[in-house]
C-alpha cells in the first residue's frame, strides 16, 4: 500500500519491471517506507508478471500501479515505447517529486527518460556498472550508460562503479554516491528466512545429493549458445556421476523450450519453475557450484563464497572475477566443462574461493539505509 503519512514531504515513484529490479529495490522500498519523510509509490511496468510478483511477495510488497505491458513475445522497441508512454502518462496525472529506478533493464531506461522529459529528478540504484562492450550484455550496457546520463543521484555499488561514472561524466548538478549493492540487503533478509524454513521441498532433488545450480536467460544466450550451455551441463553430469543439477527455468518461452528440449527427461536434472527468492538463496548456498549468465547471481554467489562459472564473455562485475568467485567461461561448451571440472575436482582451489566471502566487495547489507539517508537530505 502507498504510505499516506500526511507529514511526508515528498512523493517518490519507484519504477520496477523485472525480477532482479524487484529483489534489489525491495530493501529500498521498505527502508523509505519506514521513514515518515516520503510517500512511496511502487510502479510496476509489468515487463515481468509472475516472476516479479513472486520476488516482491517475499518482501510483502505489492505494486501500487501496474502498467501491465508484458506480451508473450516483446521486442525492445515495444517495451521501450510502452514504458515511456505509460510512465509518462502516470507522471503527468500524478507527478512525483522524484523517480527511482534500478539497474539496466529497458524498464529502467524508458522510465528514466519519461521522468527526464518532465524535469523530475531520477535516482539510479546500481549505477556505474560497465562491461565496456555495447553488445554484451545487450541491450543492458547501453541502458546503464543512458540511465546514468539521465540521473541526478547515482548510487554506485562499489568504488569501481563510481570511477566508471567519473570517467564518463554526469549531468550538471548530479551526484555520485558509493552505497554498496542493495542485493546484499535482500540476500541477508532471505538468509534469515532460510535459517527459519530450512531446505525447501524441490521434487526430484534427492536429499543429500550434491548438485550443480544452473540459470541462463540472457538475449546473448538464446539459440545456439543455449544449446552449447546445455551440452556442457550434460557432459559435466557424465563426468561426475554422483552429481545432480537443479535448473530453475526463466519464464521466457524461448529459454524454456530450449532447456526442455536439451535437458528434459534426464532424471539427474531437475528442471523447475522459478524458485521463490529464499528457496533460490538456499540453492545458492546448498549447491557445489553455479553455472549462470545472471548478473545478480554473481553478486550473491560472491557474498556466499560460492564459485560461479559465468556463461558470458564479459562481465560488469569485475570485482567478483578479481576475487576468483566468478570465472568467465562464455558459452563455449568445452570451456564451461573444463572450468567447472576444475572446480569440482580441485578441493584446494575450491576452499580458497570459499574463503573469499569474508572479503565480499558488493556490500554490507546497509546500502538501502545509505540511499534513504542521501535522499532524505537531498529532497
Ligand atoms: C529482462 C531484461 C534483462 C533482465 C531480465 C531479468 C530487458 C530488455 N531485459 O529480460 O535485462 O536481466 O529481464 O530476468 O529489459 N515472461 C513471463 N513471465 C514473467 C516474465 C517473463 O512469461 O514473469 C516471458 C514473457 O513471454 C516475456 C519473456 O519472458 O515476453 C521475456 O521477457 P523480457 O522482459 O522481454 O526479457 P527477459 O529475458 O526476461
Ligand atoms: N532468482 C530467484 N529465483 C530463481 C532464479 C533467480 O529468486 O529461480 C533471483 C536471484 O537470486 C537473483 C535474481 O533472481 O537475485 C536474478 O534475476 P535474473 O537472473 O532474472 O536477472 P539478472 O540478474 O540476470 O538481471
């Protein structure tokens, strides 16, 4: 529910569209709502439907407004134009004092542009991440750069992200703040729940079997790269006969069809629906290694000291690669197998990576408090 505290000085619209935005903005929403300074309106563009509601549900947050744009097949132009128009109409009908967006999705960029068109200041959470390759991840790298140029408050998760912004410059009057990544705030909340709930019941995942956790969904992975990623998983299971694999599938039909065709029917592979956030965090903690092309998973795994074989050629999270918790393998099946094989076989290397969790670069669980403090003195 929108806070209606009459003493609130300002209305902030928090615009989110996809699962990672929901998870990483939930702690910010909760923190801003805890304070009487702000009326917070949670605006879902509906770029994702059930995946986003599932993520918000864990935090007991429901959108106040839903633009409901999702279609079974949605082009980048469609998402951009419908979010731009929908958010613009909303801001015209009920102008907020500020808009907050997160990360690098098309929702993020289009909502920021709609706010900019109306001279409404934008706060960008998770600003400054760069892979320095506009094609990878696509279109996210461009979305980040454009959103940073449109923003007045740039909340960078790390020093490195802040220095990326410093090199490019910001619009006049804008400020850059290093806050940590709010994903760590969310992760800590989920870990509390995991502690209380214990292991979830995931049909097919036999208790006690060691397992590999895999997720893949990025546009660059669609088609042949996804087939190679699946082949690599099958080869790993052939080499490591005591292992199972847990694969929570993204809702995108292109991804699910490819995964079902390549991996379906194998009793040692559990293909399941997206897991509730704490259940997924349980899986991150419980698996031996992770194969993933996700951005957020690289940060969470790093905080948990769990090695991730990154199914991408470049990453905008170099901090995880520098610490050895993330290892870039791209979508080449031989390279994925070789990288994962080494992690599964070399105990000394594995323990070294595990110990790096003491030195997690992404945050201390207080990022949303810092962001709320900055906004409280700025608005
Ligand atoms: C989007 C973001 C990507 C982010 C990812 C997180 C863009 C261009 N892409 O990619 O940056 O990493 O979300 O997951 O902003 N679908 C459902 N139900 C859902 C969600 C998705 O059925 O709850 C299906 C729909 O058929 C939809 C398709 O998935 O058309 C693709 O969704 P879309 O948001 O276009 O792309 P993602 O790959 O999810
Ligand atoms: N996640 C989840 N359930 C799942 C798979 C992922 O809750 O079944 C969480 C995961 O912990 C991370 C986020 O979703 O916080 C990552 O989302 P996604 O991979 O969709 O997007 P990306 O991070 O690549 O932008």
